[in-house]
C-alpha cells in the first residue's frame, strides 16, 4: 500500500506543479505537440499514444519502452 500512496502523492505533486507553473505546463504542451508532429501522418492512434506518453515521461526515440 505504501507504493500506492507514494505514487498518488507523486501524481498530485506533478499535477499541482503543472497547473501552478506556466513554464512546466507549456513544456508539456510543446512535448506533446512535437510527438504528434513527428508521428503524423502515417502513425496509427495506438502508436501515436505510445509516442506521446514516451515523450511526456522522457523516453527518447530508440530507447526501450514497455
């Protein structure tokens, strides 16, 4: 249960920081936009979703994701 609490606390901190800091918010938007731009127009929705999540969590192109 401790891992769940720690995870939920981390999510809350992340959300608060994104919502309270315009630079962080804009950075996430820019990261998502660049993932979309690199993926289109030949990427299926699932692959686009994976590319966006990988970009948001910092997994670089060519790195192993789940």
